[in-house]
C-alpha cells in the first residue's frame, strides 16, 4: 500500500537509490526528519541523511549530481500536495545531504481549528516535549529487500496549540490531532465590532431616510396644491 505520510514517502525515494547494486547486503540508512507546521496546516520539512562511502556514491550517481531529477521524481510521490519550495544541500566531505521542502495542506483541517496529521502505523508513540507542542519519534522500518531505515522524526506544532494528542481518526488510522485557536486576534475582533456598529447605525439610518423622503414628497404636494 502506498505510504500516505508525505515525509516517509519522500524519504523512501531518496533511500532506495543508495541501495541499488548491493544485493545480499543489509543497508542501514539513518534519516532525520524535522517537520514544522504552521497554523494553516502547511509545513516546512527537512530531511537529513549521512551515508557511508558506498551509499554516497550511489546517491550521487542517482540524484546528487542531478537535483532536478530528484525534484521531478519526488513530485510523483507527493502530487497531492502543493510544494512551494525545494532546496538541496550536499556536503561531500561529511557525505551528508539535507533536503528542505515547503508543502501546503500537510495537516488536514477538520473544521473549527481542529487538525489531524497522519502518522505511519509503525512509528509508535512519540516523546512529548515543550508542553505538548513537540513530538519526537524514533522508529525502524524495512522498506525494501535489504534496506533498513532508522528514523528520528521531530514534529513541531504551531505555537499556542491546544489538546495535542495521538489518536485514531474515523478510518482507524493513527494521527496526531491538535487544535489551533481560530480567533482572528485583536485586529480581527476590532473589525468585527466595527462591522456590527456600522450595521446597527445603518439600520437606524434607513427609517429616518425613508421618513425624510416621505415628508419631502408631502411638502412638494402641498406646494403644488391649489389655494
């Protein structure tokens, strides 16, 4: 079944290339994933992986020397999201790559400021930190024959988030659910109050305008009436 969680899907795309041509060998591929969500459910996602010499050679041959190919292939996996930005940094000395993307609608808005971020079943429970605004997951997944991925994944929720917890959604899938205050703030509150005041004043003006128009008509009639 195709992975639905954007972060793991994109990571797999990067990792498979490094294990090609190494049949019979178990490749351990450590990956660090940092996800920072904003109040709209959009996310900045940062992948980092440090490889051994053989893995780095495979990575460079497949994608490292052609970042546009990486972006094209990744787009096929994450087509359900709008990716606004893509950046790739590579350190040949340390054999480390860092890829950063920005994607919209990563967390589903369920209405009234309630959001759900889908998790992979094998992630387990996260370590909650920073008063429930950060969750850290450490898990291992065998994604392909001879490819073992070890992941440290950090999910940072928006500031002032409320009631963040791991649960299952209506379809029984694991999610990280949380609430964001939908109040528009002081400026929005002022505009709302101002709108109400203007509406009330407008309703008050209408009857007077109507009466004034009527009296004007009567006055004109009285002027034209014969003595």
